[in-house]
C-alpha cells in the first residue's frame, strides 16, 4: 500500500478528504449564483476531540447526547498493521466491552499493513457492542489505517494529520509487486473484499460512497458538487458531471458550472 501524503486540516470529517482521490473540484448545484467559497459542512455525526470544536477551537455549545460518554476507552493503533495487531485490538475491544465502556476512541498512527489484518480489525470494530466508536487520526492513517478509520462511526483528525492512499501492493519472497501487474481476474479477487468493506463502512457511517471507493482504487477522478438548497456536498464522477451540468468536467479552477448556466469564478482578490 502506497504512502502519498494528502493533508487534512484540523478536525475535519471524511467528507473533507477529497484530495485523497485524485482531482476534485467544487461546483455549485443547483445554484442561483455561482460561489467560489467551499462550504464548511460537517456530517451530523461529527464529533471533535475532547476540549476542541470542529474547527479546532474551544467547545462552547452543548454536546450532542449521542456523543456523550461516561466510560471512554482509548485504544492505540501504532506502527505497521499485521496479525498480531489485529489480535491485540480484538482483545482490547473485548476488555472495553467487559468494562462497560460506552465509547472507544481508536488513536491511529500507522503507515498501513496487511489487508487481511485490517479487515479483521474492521470487523471487530463494527461488531462491538460499544455504541460509539471514533477514529482519532493522530497524526497519520495511511492505507490500512484509513480503512480502519472508515469503519468507525466518526473520524476526527489532529492538526496536521494525513489520511488515505489505500492502494494495494503485493508482497512476497521476491519483494513487493505492483498490483497492476496481476491479471484482471486476480486483481478483482483482491480488490472485491476491500471495496465491499469501504462501501459498507460508508453506508453504516454516512460517508460518501464514491469518495471511499476512490481512496482504494487507482486512477479515480471525482468532482465535489454542492447542493445550494441544502448545503450538502456530493462526490460524482466524470459521466455524472456531464449528465448533471451538460458539459465536460473542469480540469482546473476557472469555471463554476450551475444548473442555470456557467459562472466565472471570482479571483482570490475579488469581492
């Protein structure tokens, strides 16, 4: 699994990880007017780290009932992920359950590791009886670490933090081998369970399905669009962009299409 860095700002949720999947540009849809400012929307499940709000400042408002915990357990995931890591995390999750924990924070700092071990950890996280699971990316969740983070109900990140790049690399007695070198049938055997895992995580936890698939698939290009009536953001591919905006997707930032025509993006020095 490769390790290209994609930067996250303070305590932003997965929807802000668009840079991890190649090209991503923000457009307004369906707007009355074009806007150059990207909305700072956060899923309802967003939970900042203790003592900080979603933008990194002090918490000043009430904490949602779903995010409150009387008995919180922190489980650290550090270093390369392998079978021993998976065994340790399963044991610690079981101990948290036996201790009556109502929330588990997984503090993640890993370059990635074995796919089988990562999937086992995801299954353990999703299968726990503890109602709230939070991935705290502090500071890196590459590859298998990103897959594990997606399995949690919520994701928060330190400032700065990096997450993503979950492409498959094959290792063996002769060293590492490119995933693309495998025949198509063999690639699908490896990729299918990984895609199934991240899509399941997206559906369970309210993440963008297109975005999480892009994190584990090479060559994916996505564009982020915003519904100006609701403020919600979505990731779409090139074909969907053409169908929605009646034109090819942009390859740079000069134009913001809309359902009612095209607007010129104001410059940074503009009003």
